[in-house]
C-alpha cells in the first residue's frame, strides 16, 4: 500500500476492480479513525462544511439526483482519476443513497458494467446503497467515458 491510499480493512472503503480504493461515508457520523482524505467529493443539497483537505461539492438533494449531471460527471471523473494514488472519499449525509450512487458510478468508470454496478457496490460497500429507482437508473445510464 502506498502512503496515499486507504487501508482495505478501514470502515467504508470500497475496492474497485482496478485496485483503486475509495471511501464512502456519512457526514452525519464522526470522521472514521485513521488518515484523512486527500480529496473529497461531497454530495449534498447545500454547501458542505469546510474540510482541511481539497473538496468538490456536487449539489445533490437527499433521495434525488445531482442538480447538474455535467458537474457530477466531472467530480466523479476527478475522484476516479485521483483514487489511483490518493485517498479519495465520497460522502453525503447518511452515506447510503447518494454516496452509494456515486460509488456505483465510480465502479462504472472502473470497468464494471453499468447494469452490475449497483450490485457490486451493495456487495462490497453496503447492502443498502443506492436507495431509489431513479438513482439505480442514473447508474445504469452513467457514461463510462465522455
């Protein structure tokens, strides 16, 4: 493990098929023990709190979809790129719906077929990830490449 990746055993860490590790979490819970992220994507209806690391805010109301698909795609593409050598986390309030949806989109970027990405995240991150039918549809339609 390089100094800027997650420990696979740490809470919320999702291993992608390429070997990249990303952490999902709920901002409503305390910061997990261990190293801080190098970069975070925050999926919230309002601006996230200040963090001591670099962040990207995607306006995304609870139980819905991102307000800008272009912004979401840009943020998730950057998260996937940076996860190759940095500690990247994705988070919403609870860490399940929006976070699970975003993690499933990262799985698509990592080569998981879009039709299988929700199941992948439910198996490797949390069985309740991706909460609504429209979030599932968003993942199925998420472009692997621009």
